[in-house]
C-alpha cells in the first residue's frame, strides 16, 4: 500500500514538473501570452485538487476491479 501511495505521489509531482517545463513550448506553439498559459496551469492544478476527493469517494463506493474496468472502458473508447 505504501509503495502504491509513493508511486502516486511521484506521478503527481512529475505531472506538475512536466507541465511547468512545457510552458515555454506551449506559449511558442500556440502563440499565446504568459497569462493564458498561467491560467492553463491553474486549471490543471485545480483539476488535480478536485479529483482527489472524488477518487476517495469512488474507492469507497466501488471495488478495485469495477474501477479498473470502468477506467479501461472510458479510456479505450
């Protein structure tokens, strides 16, 4: 369980680091100012913050197998 939590924490930090390092490329490719890209980062962090309690609710409501099958069904489409 602890290893799973550590991997999840590492992935969250990795996602945030990748997002920050991609900002200059996003600004150049989409030709947008830094304020727009800052809003993108804020939205990304807000989505992560909202998904944490939703995930806790889903884990208590459904079994691991059901969650896995639903996630694979949604992302496989």
